[in-house]
C-alpha cells in the first residue's frame, strides 16, 4: 500500500485550519515521520528519525507535546497497549469516521486500523454501563498475526 504523503499533509492542513489551529512545520514533519513508517513508533524513535530525515534535532519532550496536539486533532493515534504512535489511516478520507480498532501483528509489528460501526460501540457501551463501570476510552487493540506473517509460518 502506497501512501500519498503530500495529499495527506494537505488534508491535515485543511483539517487544522478548519479547527482554528496550525499545523506548524515541526508538527507536519512529525506526522511525515509517522506516515513514512511501516510500523508504530515510540516518541524516542520519532525523535531519532526526525533528526535523520530532516537534519534537525527535536527534543523528546517536544515530540510528546507535538504528539498530544496531533492526537487531539485526530491525525495520530496512540496504541495504549504498547505506548507507540501511528498516523491515522483515515486522514484523507471524506467519510464519517468510526471508532478505531487496531489489529496489531505480534511478529512484524504492523498495524491495520479498521473502524467499528457506531451501533456496535453503542451496544458495547450499554453492556459496560450496566456493570457500573465507567469507560474512559473506546479504542480497541487486538493482537495476533497479520496475513503475511501467517503465510511465513506455513
């Protein structure tokens, strides 16, 4: 799957302008680092790749602040089970977004983002609410083996 980074950055800039915020050069470059990666990255890995790709150092604390911004603007997701970050797979889409679910390969560490239908999440929320539990996040992360890695083990 090829990623049209220029198109995604253009859509990201439009989304930020719509929200009244700015996609600064450093924010854009952190997003580009994630878009160029085939696997999720830690903040430290992002800082290393940023320096390599843009010939400029970016302190890890700055990376965390930028990631917080990008998450808030729904351009990046944090995988809670691994504390790694990935660019949203639906930045350039024009359809209504669903609740993200991440299929994480435990062998090659690739991640596929798919959406969960709103009615499924509503039913899940009702089931949880009936237990007295308060749900903080609706993001689901499922671990297993991707199709390629399954083929490699046969």
